[in-house]
C-alpha cells in the first residue's frame, strides 16, 4: 500500500482489520453513562472509534454534543484518557499531543511505543471553526494522528443551528421556515473529505464512514491509525433530535443517506480512491440510487419541503453522480475536461 | 524548603563555564529555552516577540536545541498546541504580542483551570487599531484576572534569569498554571546587551524535569479532563485556582532564593525592585524598561536634594499586595506610571495605579496619596524631563496640595 | 403576602419540549385572564435537552407583583402546588441533567397537593412505579396516549388544553375553567379544543395516596464533594475496563460486561424497553455492536442481554436484529424493575418465554405510544386516535 505515496512516512503500526463482526473484541473504551439522546449515532461512532483504536490511545474532543452530552463532571463514559479541547482546536490538539509524545520518546522521557492520538470534532468544529487548524495539521506529515469529524449536520449541542455541513433547505434554529421564506439555508453541504484529500497531498489516508456500516467504520479507523502521518475521517451521524425522527430510525437513515447517493462511502489511501459498500455498487451500476424523497420525508427537519424542493434536492444529487469528474466526490465538471 | 548547595569547586567550575554574550532580551529567552531543554515550541509571526522564535529556529537548525519546533497557522492554534503538549507531559514554550495575544485569548483563558504550566514570552505591543509596533502593556494585562502569573522584566539578563525561574515556578505542583514573561517591545526585545549565560549543568540542577504526575494525559493514566460542569461544580473549580494564587508568593520566594543559591545572582525582593528609596519622601512606581529613564531622573533629582526613589514592579500576578503596601506606606506620596490604559476605571487611571490604590486601601494604615501617570503608550518615549515633572507633582501631593489623580504625559495638546 | 402558585411539568426532553413549554405558558395566560401575574420557564439545567432525558418546565403565578417576586427569588420552585407528568414512564423517577441521582417524580410536590399523570394505566399500576413518600398526596390520571413529537414538527393532539382543563379542576384557586376556555377561544381559536378541555375538567378525579404507599425502591444518590476533595486540573477518573461474569445457574464464568457509569445510569430516559427472545437469538452480535450506549452484556453463553440499568430505550437493537421477533421494544410502564432478562431465561426457560409472549402481546407499544416522527403525515393519522382515547377517558 505504500507505493506511489507522496510522502515516505513509514507506517506506525499494523492494526489488522477486524475480520467480521464476530471477531470484534468485547472491550469497550467508551461505555454507558453519557447523556446523549436516545439513538445517538454520534455517540455510536465514539464507541466504535475507541473500540477500533484500543487501549493505547488518547482522545481529544472538541466542544460539541460529544463533549457536552458525553462527559458531565464526575461522570464520564471514557475508558481511555480523554480531554476537552476548544471548538476550533481539534487540529491543534492532535498536533500538540502527537508532538509531545514524539519528543519525549525521542529524549527517552517516555516509553517508545505507538500511541494513537485521535482528535474528534463535530461538523461545526471541523467544517466551520476548526477548518484552519485541521488544514494546518494535515500539512505535518511527521506527526501520527487521526482527526475524526462526526457530522450530525448542525450545531446540535446548542439546540440545532446550521453549520457549513448542513444540507440545503434544512430546518434549524437559525433557518426556521417562515411565512414568507420557506427555505432559509441556501448553502450546499461542504464537501469535507475531498477538501482535505485534494488540498493536502501529504495526507496518506482520508475516508468517509457511516455508523450504519460499523465494521467498515472501525476498520477505517484502524487503517487511519496505521498508515502514518495525519489522517482524516468524515463520519455521517444521523441525529434523532436535530433531524427530528424516531430514534429507532437512526440506523436506517444512515443506510438511506448512502443508498440515495447523498453520502458516498470511500477511502483515499496514498492518493488512490476506492469506493466501497453500496456506493461502489452505485458507481458500477450494480445498484440504482434510491430517490432522496425516501430519506428526506422520514425527517421532521425537511417536513416543510414542497415537491419543488425535493426535486431540486434530487437534481443536485443526480448532478454529483452524473456530471462530476469523480462521481459523488470531486465537483469538477467532466465536460470541462473534454473541451 | 529544600535548597540546593553546590560544592565550592563546582561553583568555581560553573563560573568558568559561565559565558558572556551581547544579545537581545528575546535572544536571552531563546537561550533560556535551550538551557531548560524545552520539548515543544510553537511559533507564529508578529512583532516584536517573534524574534525569540527566529533565534529558537536557528538553535534547532544548528542542532543546539532538541525540540519539536512547530510553526502554527495562527496564535489560537499556537497556544492550543502547546497547551495539549504540556498536558501530555512536554515542557513547552510559546509567545506572542499585541492582537496576536488577543487572537489566542480562548486558549489563554482555558489554560489556568486545566493547570497547564506553559511559559510564554509577551513582547508587549500596542493593541490594534491602529496597527502599531510600539510597547504598551494592555496586551499581557488582558489575562490578569484569568489565573495567569504575570511578570515584567527590564533587562536581557533579567529576561534570561526570569525564564529559568518561570519554569521552576510554573512547574511546581502547587502552581501548575501558565506564566507570561513580559518584555517591552523594542526597548528590550530588539536592543542588545551583555548577558551572563549560566552553565548548562547548573541549570540542570536548578530545574528538575517537568513531572505532570496524576494529571498526565497518557494511556497509562485513564482520566477525563475538563468534562462539562453545571452550577454544581464551577465555584469549586474556581476556588481550586484561587488556591494557586494563595501560595504563589511563597513559591516565588523559594525559587528566587534557590536561584541566588545556584547561580549567585541576587534579585533581592522577587516582587519589586527598590531604587534609591532609602530616606526618600516620595517614590515613583512602574513596570518594565521605563526603569531606565526613571532611574536616571531619580539620580539627577537626588543630586538636586529632592528625596525621591523608584519602585519597579516585577510580578503583577500574583500581586504582592501587603508587601507592596508595606513598602509604599513609608512614603508621603506615590506616583504610579502606567504604560497602559484602563478606560472608564476608577479615577480614569491606568491598571497598575488602580491595583496599587486598592492594595493600599486594604493593607496600609497611612494610605499616602497615589497619583497616576499615563505615558509611553504605543512605544512613545518616557523622557527624563517627563519623570522630573511627575516627581514635582508627587511632591506637591505629599505636601497635601490636591493633585489630579490621573495625568497623561508626552501627549500633544 | 398574596396567593402564590407554582406548577411544574415533568416531561421527556425534546419529545415533549414544545408541549411542556406550551402548557406552562398557557397556565400563565389563563391565570392572567383572572388578573393574576406569572412567569413561565424551562429549567436551565436541563438544556440543551436530549431525546427522552427527563426535563422540567415551570409556571409561577401570583395575584400581585411582590408575591410573584417571592416566587421568583429562587433558581426554581422547591415546593409546587401541582406536578404534571406528561409521560407515565417518568413515574419511575427522573435522572436529569440538572442533578445527580434519581429523584421521585413528586420530589417537589407539597403535602396534600395533586400529581397529574397522563397515562392509560390505572392508579394501582402507576403506584407500583411512583415512589412512596412520607406525606400523603392526591393522584389524578389524565387518560390518554402519551404525546411525543420532536424539534420541528409538533403533534397537536390537544394534550395541552386537556392538561389545562384538569388543572382548573385540581387547583381552582389558580384559574377557573372559564378562564381556560376564554384563553382557548381567544388565543387558540379552536372549538374542538374547548371540548377537549371541558371533558378533561368534567372527568377529572383523584385518588388519595396515603403516606408510605407506593414503590419502596431506594433511590440512588450522590453526595457532591467539597472543592478541596476534588481532583485538580478539572480532571476525573476514567471508566475501568469491564470483564466476564458468572452464569447464575452453572456458575461458569465468561462473556463480557462493560464497566458501567455509576453516576449517570440513564434508564429513567427509557419509555420503551427491548425484550429478548434468547431461544431465537442467533448470537449475531449486531444488537450489541450497534448500541450507542454499550448497554448489552455479553452473557457467558454468548447471548446479548440488554442491561436495563443503562439502556435508554432507543430501539436500534430491534431495528438491526436480523431475526424476526427476537428483540422487541415494549412499553416501559409494564415493568417495575431492571432485572436481567437472561438470568430469568437461564433459571426457567419456559416461564420466561411465556412471560415474553404475554408481555409482548399486552405491552406492544404500537397503540400505547408513538416515539416521534417517522414519516410526513404520520401525526395527522395519529391525532384522531389520540382524541378518541381521550374522549373515552
């Protein structure tokens, strides 16, 4: 896998992928007692991330649901060392911790071993406020770290406001439909994983994952912690509170986001793009994308949509698959190339 | 208090190893970082502090210093990086100036409660707008209520020595809070002076390794740091940080005593320097490099038979209130020169004058009048004649003639 | 000092946020029709709310400004004249964001005052859950399907006005039925709601609950340490690692039980619980793997046993289980303890399976409760049924 890499950082360790759900270890490093919502998929990715990383790990969590709802003073679900970091600081936090371990191991002040440094951020902390720091960190090939962005498509912790990763037209506390304006959020969701991959050629591993595909999600985390250098994972996490749906649907909506082509699953390792799961089938024509309607109308946040809005949403998703240079991922028009 | 005493021959040896160099205050602090074997340094350009980072990058490039030298993408990250490095057990150095320091404000705010002993250099600079490179103390003073320790130095030698002292103080388990060393822009950061550089082996003895103990963030120590707290907890957590300031003065005294013991250089009272206060009727008080024109003026006035002295404040946080009041109540009047402003404050004074007045109010029986002077803002010169005029005003106040409580100097009318 | 009234509404976070806020607002506005003054507020400590986690909203009403001020001169009312519980599963007690430990649902209720619970159960059934207290009080049941909706789409099933009607009967000094109807006519402008409020008023009845009657369970508590006894650096100890445990029958040790947070158990968030048919379970692991609360104990024989001390009842396990009728979500109000289902199964397989069958039959949640938004148009379909249940009373 180290062929044709832009940087020649050596892999730090080899965390073998889990070979099937029955091979997943029982140990939990993120357990019960967090105050997240029923059916919180953001909490679920915390659990899977910690499980995949194992005990020789520290986790740095920037402000957001997975800070405030996760840990209440004197009460924490974390079984590995965890520390709060500021909203815009996931990049800096990971960099600082990785640097500290590296130098102390070099100077013999700390046992020399691979320690997994993971900083997580929500879409607010990652796609908005923390983007600059993440970008800077992604340019330091000599520090081993993972930044995982759990994306519930809003500032969920502050009672649901639009972020740079919120979908078009969504109802949030800052974009509530009114008597005159039905659509208050005209922004299209920020395309984070490609932004990191394309903008930072030294990054050896970028992927998108979903908690509805837990095994792939965990193995993606394990790969990210093995390849060496800074890595980035974007995880979509259905949010029963902010998206307004019965928590029992959390898992199903994660699948629908993929099957409608709204959230493609892929890895970019050493510059090689690999679609996986249903997204791969969509590209190969083995699976026909489901209409976005099936996804949108299961969520109260889109309940104000009229036909016209659903059609517009569908047309934009179609465009990402039919017109983009790399379907669903890189928003350069194919025909530009042709001219 | 365990003090370190060296065999005579070792002291001799160290005197021999002690070198002298012509360096700036910034360079002096860079050398202190090298001697302190700092692990992680983060840099970001802004005048005038950033010369320290130029020197450190050179030391790293020349293989004289082994550290992670990280150029951040902004001050906020610069301070967040060292904050986390420190929590993971690394000795760190960082710094900034003016609005750069303000850009880092969130990181500066959270560090004391997290008990992060980061040592920083603030090259004091006027706050924008307008953009201005000159010295003003409001940048560093912005963190005065947040749990930081704040010290002002007035020479390159003191800058180097204080940097070593700073690590020993900040990394004391009783303290564990961030500490900023303020150096006036230009006057100290950019002018070179002869500095004695202590021997590495002595520094090693003076400065034990940073041990974060049960607060270390490492897989072997499963803790959760800074969980969300509701009203059931926040007061208790604030009280814990108060405890630091309760013991800070004692710790600082201990460390200065050990410094003198180890390196033989005396600073006397750690919290303030008294200059020609013997038998003085009135004194001026101020921080930083204004000490040079003030001392010159004081000498001149003494020759004219005017009994004036000068008190240079070294530590602003902790503010050694009772000691300062005890010192100042000996005089008939006090003039405080502020190289800062505090818009809308009592008597529209500067920050230092306000603090001195409040210290005198609670800890002094006599409470001599305290006249505030604001001058030298944005790097403007505080001249010897200015200081002479200030002194006359303070003498008038001493004679019981009412004086305006705050006056601006060096201002075009 | 004039008359002062404090009413608290205990509700399920987010699911009933809009409903609870409406009710406490409406209380103030209805009382205002009688010239009274008041304020309405949600407890700040519960915010930001999370789905299902118990929360409170308050109305404080007085007949003059100074008296109102006396009612406002505290973080929240310590003693209330009326407690309204919007979901009967909350009668098992509430563990909120705002405190540590489990509090009885009538925690703040004045002696002799009334506790109104929206439920389809009868008083004896509810009193198996409602903790006993040393002062007598009155229990009133407002028959109806628990009203759940979410952040953006509100299910307008008249629960708010029915509560107002009930309050007019329970606490006439606060406001009369006429003031309620006047409020509905002027502000809500709905004939149907006038009828719903009047029905609730007419049908209102209470049972006296003497001191000492009710659920004998000891509530778990946590004493807050002093500042000098707390770890510094805003740090706390993390969670230990879990481990295997013993089969209650064979004593064989195996499986895995994760360490569980002792200070926030989360089960009072649950309005439905999973029941597991261990005889059809294929040990596929998916329920455990996909549980965001790590709430499944892996038994020594490899089954997945929902740990009901930490399960918050989201229902994902039912959703991901590939076996038909292996994991089923059922109405929480049917249950009176958090005992291990697997242990019951191990001790008497047949008895357990019979219990399972009858429980699923009578506690199948479909007509008992809705759990929020599933598809557009769902609420419009559900409201007539809700009104019918309410009308029958």
